[in-house]
């Protein structure tokens, strides 16, 4: 009976993990789903310990390792700002790849104590090769992605030349040689050749990718970490690790495809076609801080408040600028005030708004914005022609109408939020600087568009003050 206990624990862990991943699909259940997934991982560790029954000294080492990793993780999760969440996710992806890599290297060097049959030994060594290859690419690629998102490094000019393809191909060939030779000598030179070549390949593939493609890169690296974990599961003979890694890998691939579709980009063009918005920070790369615009209309919070007072339908378009300003709570308060005035309010969510998939959903959920008011791009676009006021908060490329009309634009063909169809558009930005794609936004020069320059939080608080002075929400709330 005791021999069956680890398998029973693993089965419960797999079921909880599946429920956790399913629950992450909705903002309302995401927090509890994350708790289920964490509980599943804890049960997985418990099941392994029951099966191995390590000596007391090993228990102490395991506890010390759990504390060494768990405490920094807890502190980071509590303190990391929302604007740094994409970098954090990239770092966690890299840690997952590194963990799988270390497991595979440890088994290659010191043996796992299994696989007496030739067939089993071959599977184990091929799994080691895959785990090292994918884990190393995931680790170094994630570090590069994190550094680019944090603004520590930009995309070097030399990485945009065709020479980078030759370098990456050479590294891939060297890694393949290591994979082929590894089964014959798992702890020798092929292992280190594979490790070094794969690590450099992760840097070489990720470094040229621009900031506009970072949401795709993050989801792809997440998939890689799952594949590496599944391969590590074969290395150590853990069915739970195989199942969990396969689920994460499949989910990451599906999300990557969704991101590519949302940007009208193929995965090959993201990885090998050069950078879209080569500088990680985007910024005013097109024409300086004024962007080279000639027909810009700016307005004051008072004018915007007057338009909001009369509007029957208002749509907010959140972007990365909203996250930078930490203005989600002010936005939620403004929306509630408008709703008290009888205004229909919704939020238009582009799949790649922000710096990672779901960034805006998480940001607004933090401010208790009702999930029903978050409307995806395909559902909200037909509603813009009957929308009185659209307020764009720090979004740029995802509302650029050139993506629909200008065949020479790098964004051409990318599905965007069609805010230009609304009766009036207010764009809240610090300046006229370009977005990640590094190009001008034709929306800014349209006759129905007015710019509200300033920090998003300060602008929204100003709008709240103006609307309250106008008595918005007061009469209908009292009624």
C-alpha cells in the first residue's frame, strides 16, 4: 500500500495542476487557480520524498534549498511592480529552463541509477540531450529578454545583419553534433559542447528580436521551459514532471500562436526576420520627441471632462503607459463615476497590449475592474462607430490606423483596435514619442483626435476633479 502512495499523490498533483492551468484562463479565478497550481507542486515534491525516503541529512538539505529559493521568490512576488512583471516572468522562465538543465547535467555526470536496459539507457541519454539543449536556450534567452525589457541592453546594430544567421546556424550545428555524440559519452566533451553551443544560441536568437515582438518571445520561452521540464521528467523517470512539462509546453505554444496571429506575424519572421522595433524601449525613434507631426490638436482635462459628461458610451484603451504610471486605480474610479452618471463603460483589450500576454487584464484586475467590462479586440472593434468617446491610455502601436491603410508601414496587416472609427478620441501620453515599432502614429493627426499630455495618473485624477466639479454622477446616484 505504501508503494502506491507516491503514485496517488502524483495523480492528485496532476489533477490539481490541470485545474490550476484551466482556472488561469479567467481573471476572476486566476488567483485561486494559481494557489491550486502551487499546491500541486508542493504535493509533487512530497510524493517524490515519500518514494525516495531520503536520510535525515538529505531532508535538511532539501529544506535549506526550498528556503533558499522560496524566500527570495516570496519577497520578489510581493515587491515587484506591475511594470516589471514581464521581466519577472522572463526570469522565472529562465529559472525553469536552468532547473531542467541542471537536472540533466547532474544525471549525465553522476547517473540516475536507472535504465539498465539498452533501450531505456538510450531514451535517458536522448532526454538528457533535449533537456540540456532546450534548457540552455531557455535560460540564456530569458536572461536576454529580461535585460532588454528592463532597458539594460538594446539591440546591437550588428545583430540586424545577415551575418547573425550564419553564426546561429553554426551554433545550431555544433549543438546538433553534441546531441548526436552525447548518447555514446554522456558525461564527456559532447555534453559541454552541447551546453556551450546551446547557451550561445539562446543569446544569438533572442538578442536581435525587438521590443514589439517581446510578448511573442515571452510566451515562446514559457513553452520552451515546459518542453525542457518534460524532457527532464524522462531523465529522472518522473511521470508528473513529464505531464506538467507537456501541459506548460503545449499551453505556451498555443499562446505563442495566438500572439503571432494578433500581430499578423509568423513565428519564423519573429525569430529570424529581424527586429520590429529593435530598441527594447521603443521611445521616440521616429522624428524625436515631437515625432515629426504637423497636425496635432491638444486639449485640457476640462475639455475632455465636458465630452465625458455628455457621452453615452465610453471605451478605455489601456496600454503600457497606464502600467508605468500605476494609474489603474484612478482609471477604475473614473469609470465608476461615469457609470453612476449613466454612461456605458468598457475596456478594449488588445492581445499584445503591454509587454506580455494578459498584461492589461492583470493590471485592471488589480484595480477590481469587473471582468465583464474587459472586451477583446474582435468583439470591441464593431462597437467603435457607435462609441462617443475613446480614451487611449499609453497605448500606441495597437491603435495605429496605418496598420490597416498604409502598405509601407511595418505594422501593415497587424490587427489593431479601430479607435479611429469613434466620434471622439483622447490620447493620454507623456509626449509624442513612438511606440515599440518606432514609427509615427497616424491616429494622433486625425481631426477627431485630441492629445492629453501628461502622466496618466495625474491626467485621470484631473479628469475626476473636473467631473466632480461638474456634478457628474451626483444627481443620478442620489436618485
